C-alpha cells in the first residue's frame, strides 16, 4: 500500500470526487446483484474499484448521514439530526480539512438539507455554483423555460442534467488551475417523487399505462403511514419507477466518470460513489425513509476508485460504514497523528482491521407534518428514538418505547421475523454493547437553536416531501 506522505506539495495530492446518490439502496443496483440491469455503467466502474458489499449508513435520512460522512462522527456525537437540524461549528468537516491542505473545495447539491441552511457548506469555497451567463434577475425565468422544454421532450429529471452541466464546466476550470480538488456532487435522483425521464421507463409491467396509471400512482408517503392505502400493484409500479430513476442516474454518473477518463486524471483521483440512505417501497409496510432502521434504509452502495498505487480493485464482504470515509481520506494523505484524526469514530478502510459492529441512530422525529395534515390522528407509534447495533450476523434495534427488535441476518436478511422473544440472551448482550458504545463518548449538546429555514428553502424541501 503506497500511502502519501504528509509533507507532499499540493500539486502532488490526489483529487477527490465524492458522489452521493440520494435515497439509493444497494439492493436495487445490478452491481450489487439486483435482477434488473439498473446500473450497467457502475458495473463497469466496479471492475476498477473497491466495492464494499455491506456498507451501512449511520441514519435513515439526509441530514444526519451527510453530517456523518463529512465529520466521521455518529449523529449523537455531531448533533445534526431531527431535533437539531444544523451542524454546529467545532466539528471539522472533510471540506475544511482538505481546504487547509491546499485543496480547491466545491460542491453541487440539490437537497437543501445539505448546504448553508444546515451548516454543511462549511469548508467549501464554492457551493452550488451558478454558471448561467445571464443576469441574476433572469436566471429563474430561463431555468423555468429550460425545465418546461425538458418536460415536453420527456427529459425532465430531479436536477442531474443541470448538475452535470456545472460539473463539466468546473472540471475544465479545475484542470487548468493546477490545484488538487475536492468535489462533492449530490444527485436528487432517485429520491421521491419518482418521475424518471420517459425513455428510462423500461421496467413497468406491460399492463401499466405510463401516461395514466404510472403518473397517477399515489406517492404520498405521509398518507400511507396513516391509512396504509397503497396496495401490491401500487408498489410494483413504484418499484419500476424507482429502478428507472436509478438507471437514469447511472448514465449521468457515467458522464462524469467519462470526463475524468478523457481528461487523463482518473488515475490520480479518488472517486467515491455512495448514497446517504436507502428507501422503503412497501417494505415493512413503509414508504420513504422515515421511522425505522431496517437495512432497506441503511444498506447503501459504497464504491471507491483509489488513486493508482493505493489499493487494488476487488470486493469487500465484511461490513463498513459511510463515516469511515474521512479517516480513510486522511490516512491516504498521511495525516493520522492529529487530534482531529484521533477523535474520529469511523474506521480506516485501508487498515487490515475490521470493525466489530456497525451503529445507526434515529432521533425522536419531527412529526409536525402529521399534526398539520392529519389533526387528531394517533401517530404515537412513530414518536420514538431508535438505536441499532449490527454484527455480521445479528441486528438489534433498541427503541425508546420499549418495542426492541432482534434479527438473524443470515437466516432472515429481509428482517421479517423479530426473534427477540426466542433469543433474549443475544438481545441483552447486544444491548450491553450498544450501551457501552454510547457511554464511550460525550453526546453533542448544542447550546444554540438551529437557524430557522428561509421560505425559499422550505419550498424546496416541501417539493421533496419533507415538509407540509
């Protein structure tokens, strides 16, 4: 393993590209064995990368998972979650650390839970850089026209087309300035609502009309949690639309990889392709990514193309976590002696040691949307905090309401049979380990309230289904 020395000049440092696909669960990617050919381009990319087959996220939704990726800390340690939607200063981010080493740091992201509104833009010199060469007053109008034309042509998407335009321009500019770069790209696909470009709708049952039934299927996850109104056919359609979104995104990611290849910098670039969390599409009678810590939300894709000479391509079966990325980046750069490195809770993926267990957390949720839309409806079953500990075989979920769960992942990988009653000894042992882990550090206790979201931010989060 040829790691980089800490005293290398900026010109010798590798580029780092972090691609996060929103709401993308590993089980629906063909590069992870899915029965549909959803990711042919990632399959080819996997051949020259390290594929972590059992990568576990630290939570089930966007804000806490990105904060964990950026800081190498679990949600209860960094404090950015449902009860405090802001990453306070004091926890160095990947962008801050890389910028201090001479990296040009920039980000392109469509989800407002990752950005200035939540403190996750810290360390980025550029965030969501606007590249339209038109006056600011006309940008909104021109983008609406552009979007309208895309809808008519069946090319409308959740932002990937526009993000790639920016990425393409940025890559040419970055290559010219000679500085190493850290680029973070967050794609809105395949986050709900699932509306893939027309040509990618290839998985719908023959009996389903794209213009009518597929477009009209209910995608209101809040309502489903109240009345469980969606049926098997609805979920079949939704799964087909979700898979189509993944296939479309696969082509957009491939464009970026092709640009790196053609520019001759791929071998000098660490490329990470992952997801912040997965998705429930009828699984466990749930929709979206709320109120649980099942593997449908936590098991995410995680592929790393290391710079030449760092690590050979291959597949890693044992479990890792997405917060392992930051210590791995710092190890690759030769920075393992700092206080920041020692404070990280992630594990170095370049080390031969394996983690004993994975952890995920779900803070008490914000149920405001339920209360606004369905006043008087009892949603107390969702008003609970969850913590999960996962070994290679067993998974234990602690719940603040006492409804704890235990699953044998070898015998029951889909987590259908809670065996806590049959194996209380295993559950008690995992509960002790979870408690020991929780007592091993001081939880974050933010002293100030999270800033109020601006109305424009609320509108965009509302469009993603997060707010009422």
